[in-house]
C-alpha cells in the first residue's frame, strides 16, 4: 500500500475541527474543553498525532505494540507529554476481561500458566480463569514479563463531547474526516453562516451528552434503574430545545420498552404516560390492557382517537378499539373489508439458487414491453430528493453547521417543510410546468455520489429513472410527494417493492410482493390504502412456491 501523501492528514483534520469548535463555541466551551484545545495546539507533532490515533480508535485501552505508526515513531516517547498532562495513564488498572480482549490467546495462556492446546478457543479461557476473572490490577501485576505496556486514554469522554458538539448528532464520528479525505464520502457544498452551530446554550450541550451517556448505558445493559436515574429532565419549550427533547423522549421510550419486556409493566406504564414519543400513548394502552385496567385503557384510547398524532396512531387505535370493545362487552366497530386493492396470485418454481421473492416475481413478470424494476423505497424517495434538492439543501439558519451533512439537521422536525415553503413550492412547480423530468435527470448527473438520505445512487440508473418518469404522470408524483411531506419520518418507508412500466402506453403499476407466510406491515397497508384512494395503480402479489414433486 502506498504511503498517504499527507502522513498527518488525520491530525490536520482533527485540528480543523478543534479550530472550528473554538471559533463557533468560544462562549459555550467549559474550562476543561478550552484547556484541552489550548494544550493540544502546543503538543509536539508526534504526541498530538498519537492523541488523535487513540481518540479515533475503539475503546480507551491500548497495547503500545498496537500503537505503532511510522509517522509517530516510538509510542512511549510520543506519549510522555500526554502522561504529563494527565491525558494518558501509563499503568492503568486492567480487569481480566479487558486484558483478555487485549492479549492473544497464547499470551492469556501464559498469564494463566496454561499450555495452549489448539483445540481450546479463546472464549473458553474466560471460564478457566476462575477467581482471576473478577480481579483488576495493572498489567505488570498480571504479567511481570509482559513485552509491552498498556496505555489508557483518559480524555475519551471529553473528546466524545467535542465530537458531538461538532457534528450535532450521535452517529457521526471522527472517521468522517478520513472517509471524506479519501474520497469515499462526498457531501453537498452548502454556504455556512459563520454563526452556524448545533447548540445555542451550554445547557443544551450538557443535556445532549447526558442523553448520549444514557444510550450507551442502555446498550451496555446497565440496570434499568440506573439508566432511568441518569436521564436528565426535559429542557422545555425554549427555542432550539425541541430536537434535543425529542431525543430524550426516544430514550425514555426505549427504556419503557425494556421495562415492558422485563416484564415490569407498572414501571413501563409510568414512563409511557410521561413520554412525548409518538408511539408512547399506544404502548400505554397496551400495557393497561395487560394490567387488566380496561376502563383506563378505554379512556386513553378515546383521547387518541379524538386527536391522533399521526396515521400510525389512527391505524393502531382502530385495531385496538375492536379488541378492547370485546373485552369490555361493548359493541365495537363493525368489521369492514380490510383492503380495496387488486391482488395478483402467482405460483412460481422455487428459485435455484435461492433468491429474494421480489426478484423472482420481477423476473417472472418482466417483459421487453413491460419491464419490472425492483425498487422498494428507493424510486419514489429518489425522485422526490432529486426534484427538491435545492429546497432540501437550502442554507437556512440551524440547518447546516459543518461540512459533513448528508441532510439538514432539522430534516425530520415538524416544521421542516414549513420553514422552506418558498423553496419547495418552486421545486414542485416543475411538476405543473413540465420541466420536472429534465430537472430530476440533470440533478442526478450533477450530484451523483453525494451523500443524501433520499437517493441510493447504486440502486437506480439514469435510464431507469428516465423510464419511470416517462410512465408516471406528474399528477401522481404530486400526490405521492404531498404524502411524503405530511410525515417524512413515517412515509419514507413502506412503499411497494416493484414497479412495472409500459413505456408504449405511458402507464405503470406498483406491486407489493408477499411470499409464503409473509404479512403486510402497517406502513405498507397505509401506502396501499393511500394509492387506492388517489387512483394510483397498485396491487399486492401473493406468491406460493410450486411443489418440487
């Protein structure tokens, strides 16, 4: 492998991030964060590079033999200033499970005084450790003749906090810099305001990090009481707080689900009853049913049906009403036909070699005059994202605050489209003036490969998109896009699997495929009902495999 032309590229990128944080958050940085940034800029290059290497890797414990980088040199020498600053502990106490993860199998055997038979798996050595598995001590106490040392980086939580301040989310990591530097990820270039930042107050930063910490505790299977006790109170209705409180609600909902599975239904109900997550009321009704508190369940259901928060609540509440009415001995709503869409039944030979049922159906139905494309959610989302690209990436305040956004930060917020009414109106007007086809294909070519939540670039070709645009009337696209905008979070999924196109007749149909034993999901039913109500051609294809006998 050729050496990178800039051996310290990761250090350069990290330094850019710190400079950005110091410039944008100078009034919100804690004393500890300010001191870290200041001390970091004064480090020798090798020491700074080693810091970044450790920060970008998983965990906080590292063998010095695994910190060998040509541009850094001796890790022990590079770590000396970091040890002096207290950023690195050169002799940390190490638990046996942590040591087991860091050492090779033969080394664990040496530590335990065992021969290392090839038939013994490394995982089995944990069981053989006995009481040692509960001990924690420095490496030299474990293994005086160890060939190297173990370093523990102490600033990992601080750097995690800085990372989240920079990206404004939980999921992006420092590797975004590397992937972008290598050309693996490319992002839309958006004009950023100098004041653009995710957080406006220090309390928002601390709240965001506290929610992240609770999520990590939950993933680590920390006792639920400890996780719940660490959940901070809501920020409240002040400007800029809604998106953070939404993450808090999502965390509480996840804790409630864990209690429900335990099952500790009383605790789950308490959480759901005080949670603003859009599915919390439905879960609370179901828990009340399990507790046989049917009158309370009925009253909450009445409130939900009077003012459903979204299509999902409306759909589920209707289903619950029939069940709950039977339990209460009351007359529930009369059963109605569950669907009005067309059904296509196919008996196909079991594919050899095995393949997805959707592909088997598409190959069976496809002809030269009426090709079938396997698109799932990709086609409609792509058409919407390409047509409305300029509106989606409009540089509004609070939408973008660094160069690694695949979408605006407020994409799934309730006022996303309202804030961009003018921009979306201009994009969607192309459906009326007839320029939409050229606009979509032009954007496909100009923006190909850029990160976006709407377009799966490797799934659809320009020719396939053009063919779909030839067959789908703009009035149908308008209706579909209107539903996307109604609830983008919920309606981006559940779209039919296939689309069949008749270019000579300028028509099409959407096909939802269900194999043996497969049932329609709630979001799929909602899309099917929508299509039928709006005269959008759709059908459900039910497949059975032909007997091999």
